[in-house]
């Protein structure tokens, strides 16, 4: 086996180990987020999983069919307990929809918080990656100048790309642009107004 092939296999193993470490860190993050949920949020998550399932849909279809057929005297000739227009069924469904909506919103809020944390982690990683790339471009330009490679040494874009982004200033500018969009726009005078 050649030295080049052995070195490549070692690099592949290291890369796979690194990917595995990142995957374990991500799973640990997910587990920590799941573990820190309060009891109501855990209940909301379980209910949301159940609500979005085929058995939930089928059980409701069966229940509604039986309810309507029973109260229309299609199944039995007994006295209906909820005659047409099914006021009790409507009340029960309204209450169920209200509660399920609250549970779904609770679950979505928690998922949104986890997504915000993940976005913050992505931002930090992207900032580090940008700094690393800027440093690499700087080093490439230095090498190009030392070896007198004019394509690198005289490329003005290389100097632009090697400059690190001021993230604080960029954030301020973005917030100013958002605030400018929120300001009420001046109303234009209607045609024919003389003022």
C-alpha cells in the first residue's frame, strides 16, 4: 500500500471522526433542549404528535360518522341525544379545536426557540468561518507577493476579500434599515390638492 493511499485513508478517518463528533454534539444539543422542556410543553409536544397522525384522523371520522348516524336514527331507532343540527357535537368540536390550537401553538413556540438557538449557533460558526477564510486569503496574497505571482499580488478583489467584516457595524446598519422600513411613510397629496 502506498504512503499516499495510507495518508488519504487516515485523513478520511479523521474527517469521519470529526463529522461524528459534530453529529454527537448536535444530538446532545437536541437532547438538552428536549430535556429542559416543562411538563405542559412535553404534554403539548406529545399531543401535537398524536394530532398529526392517521389514527387520530380515522378515529375522528369513525366517531363523527357514528354520532351523526345514531342521531339521525340511521343505526338505531332510539331517541337521539343530539338531534340535528348536532349542537352538542358542535360544542365538543369547538372546545377540542380551541384546546388543540393552544397545544399546537405551545409546541410551535418551543420549536421556534430551539430553531433560534440553532440559528445563533450557525451565526457564530459562520462568523468564525468568515474570519478563517479572510485569513486564508490574506496568507494566499502574502505567498503570491513573495513568489511574485502578479495574478495574486495585483488582484484588487483579493485585498477586498481578505478584509474581515465588522459584524457589529453590519448589525447596526441592518437594524437601521429595518427601523427605516417601519417608519410611517409620508402620505402623498391627492391629485387636485393645492397644498
